[in-house]
C-alpha cells in the first residue's frame, strides 16, 4: 500500500473514532434530558416561574441528589425557562445538598455564591 493508501486508512480510522465518540455524547445528552424532565416534574412547585419559592419536599430533594444537576443546567432551553426559574433550580439544588460551581451557568442564569446565613444577636 502506498503512502496515499496509508493516509486514507488513517483518515478513515480517525473518522470512525470521532463518529463513535459523537454518538456516545449524543446518547449521554439524551439521558440528561430525561433527568431534566424528571427534576422539573418532581420539583415543579419549588422551581415554578411566577410563584414564590417553596422549600423542596423530600421527593424533590431525593431526585435532585440522584440526577446530574450540572448537565441539567447545561441543557435548559428557553422553553424550559418559560415554565421554571433557573435561579430557583439552583437554590433547590443547594437545599438538596447538591452544590453547583459558582460562575457557571444554569440555563441563562449565572450561578452566584449563596448568601451567608443571617447572624442572630
């Protein structure tokens, strides 16, 4: 096989590796979308847009601990944000014991450090 043939073989090998990796990522994203839907369903009263924030109940907290919350924040869409508040989702996540990196995004919301607890006299 000449150098042109060897180059073609290398190219095809690289292309198949990249295609396999891309398919794996797409499959992982689908799982994250399912998790997003589950959190929205289980925590709807806590994260609902246009209503006061409610402390998450135990089923919501358990779901928030079970899922990949950073991934969910990455895949939130404008349609999701018409229904839920990303800021409330971050607060809910924190109250469930799942910290998200300060400075990262949850949908269009940039995550800020939580407020320090109030000092009592």
